[in-house]
C-alpha cells in the first residue's frame, strides 16, 4: 500500500485538506478586523472583544471531503473505484472553493481590501496532489496490463 505513489499523493492531499481547516482564508482589516476560516468568521473589535461566527455546513463539508480523501487511500486494490472517488473529490473541492468564495463576501467590508491567506490557495494544491494520484493509478494499471501480457 505505502509503496504505491498514489498513496503518498493521497496522503499529501489529506494533509493539505486538514491544514485548510486551521489556516485563514482571508483577512479584512477595516473598522473591525475580520478573518475568515473554514470554521467561521472571526472578528476582533478595537478592544479585547472577539466574536466568532461558526458556519457548521462549511466546516462539516470540509471535514467530509478530508475523510473521503483519507479513506480512499485504503482502496488501493480497487484502482478503478479509487480513480472515480478521486474525481468525485476533485469536483467536491472545486464546489467547496466556490462555496467558500461566496461565503467570503459575508466578511464585513466584503472582498475589497481583503488579503488572502494561505488557506485560499490550499484547495488548488489538494487538487494538484489528487491529479498526481490519478497519474500514479494510471501508471499502475499500465504496469499490470503489461505484466499480464507477459504471462
């Protein structure tokens, strides 16, 4: 299982998706500093006040996508199913990124003047790792087909 390259790519995609839960997507420095995380909008006022608005649907969707990616590591014996789940995960990440961009507009002050954090770029990195996993699965299939021809 570990000797296959797609396992490493899937594990890296899972780690990137886990990091996406903790790193900020965007920060808007306005009258009140607002930072958007997957787990919600965190606003700090000029004093010591801190308000956190949690968005449970986005948080649960991010956790679900991460779990699907992690569980897919153990489908190494069923390569065609593993490829289909990876394609589903890529589509889910793209939809999730669109959903987060819509949610980004809820920041006080909107997108204007917001600086994007590392979390905004992590979905693209996860998709890159998933595409590399698909290439690894295709290489495995070619190797198995050529070995069967030799029999």
